[in-house]
């Protein structure tokens, strides 16, 4: 007979059951139960650490996204205020036989400007051999009567 049934039998006919309810009581644990609870603590601490690391990673991802939006806001704000915008483009540089470097927009062919070639730009490569003037068109041949 279990403890519950012994208590019920002892009450016998002298008592009437009113109902059941849930209560929390403090009980002594066995050594095996204590060890099991210690294992739970370790597991739960590990889960908490993993969750905190995930939150940290997610925060970093969202901060990066917010920073990107802030950069776009700044650029749009500047463009709206000044009527100008900074665009990334490819600029081709052409060395002419009269030692000028012509700067040209690759997408539109627009001449952006010219400058005198730097010394390193005038150097011949060691393995390709010297280049004659016929390989370097003049600025007028390439761009017509563009800006001087």
C-alpha cells in the first residue's frame, strides 16, 4: 500500500473528501536528484550564454544595417540640399604622345580634365620593349579639340 492510500484508509469513514488542489512544499532531495539539478544548472547556463551571444550578433547585424541607412540618409540629404551627388564612376586615364594624361569618364566618354604625366607614368615596362610615338595618339587625335 502506498503512503497516499494509507492516509486515505486511516481517515476512513470519519472524513469526507472536499477536493484536490496544487501546493508547493519543500522536500529533501536525494544525492542523485541533487546531481541531476546541478547538471540542469550547467545546461541552462550554457543555453543562456548561447542566447546572449546570439543577441550580441543580431545587435551587431542591425547596427551595421542602421549605419548603412544613415549613410544613405546623409547622401540623400546632401543631394537634396546642394542639388549635387557624389557618384562612383570609372575614370580612364590616357597617356598622349605629348606627355599629357587625359581623364575620361568610362560610362559617358566625357573628358573630365587633363594633367601633365608623372615620371612613373612615362617609364617604359622592362619586358614589353620601347613604344614608339605611333602607339600613343595625341590628345587632339583622341578627343578632337577638347579642353587644353
